[in-house]
C-alpha cells in the first residue's frame, strides 16, 4: 500500500534496502522508488513498512547540474561499494535529493543525498563529511513557490 | 580548555572525548560513550530534522504542479 498510488505491485528485486534506515527513520529499511510520467522528475520514495511515509525526491543533477557527491567510508560500506570502487552517478549509482515542501518554498537536501548502489539496490542517506552543500538548498526559479502556489507557465 | 593530540576530556563519569590527531584543517576525535547516548555529527542531526519535515509532503495536485515547473526550468 502506498501513500499516493494506492496498491502497487512490485518485484522484490526493485526494493531499495537501507541497512541503517534514514536519519530520524532508523527503522525504515525498505523503500520503493516510484516514478510517474506526470510527475517527472520527481521520485517518490515510498516506505514498504509504513504506507503513509513517502519522501519526495529529485535526482541531484536536477537541483545542481555540477553536483559532486562525497561519501564517508562508513556510508560507502553500508551501500555495499567496494573499497576502491569509483561511484558514478547515473552509472553504478543513483543519487537523489529529498525535497521539503512547505509554505516558505521548496528546498532540497544536498547535504545528505540518498545514494543507491545500482548493482545491489543497497542504499544510504549519505550525509557528506564536509558541509559543502546545504540541507536546505532552495530550488531556484520563481515558479517553485510554496505549497499550493500556481507556477506561472 | 586546551588539549593536544593524545589528551582527552571527560564529561561526567561515562563520556570521554579523546583528541587523536590534529592537523591544520581538521581534528580527529575519539568518543567513548554509553550505548544509549547517540553520537552523531551535527550534519546528521540537521538531516534528521530535515527528514522529519520532508516526511509530510503535500497532495498530488501540488506535486504535479511542482514537477511541471521543474521540467520547464
């Protein structure tokens, strides 16, 4: 059961496994990444444990085309990357920024992106070892107003 | 309080903060604490609070509008 899409069929191989959960949601270890043509580029991270828990995310490059991923050793290990494995977004990894949408606007957490190891579907919310990015990066563009704001288009 | 590498600080009876290495740009700390006291970097705490806020997204109509605005960028 999902928050937005009712009953959804899925294959076990599609499940993203977060061995450590997410900060604040440590018990939530299994998610689906759902996409719909109408809502692209949004990615819905639906908890399989809690139907009403669904994060809304976007690929980090949709927020910052020059984004550079930095992961701690601990997070690399949690996501099942080999010690010397190069992590390339779009190749062996997906990297999503969770959005916060409230009255003041839309922000993306680029400090702690969700990194998925595409060869194992192990995932981690990788809070960067250095604070180069903000956990509340505003989405640029006046059309991206707060909840209920009509985009001008 | 001033400490050098190899020295430590005690907080109460159960918590010890060890200064392991000091370089011009970073300090390596070791922290000994009881299991029930979580030790996390401040950034992890920021992300935890942000996740709580993000866990209540708006309805699908708002999200469809947001997605459309993102595609037009």
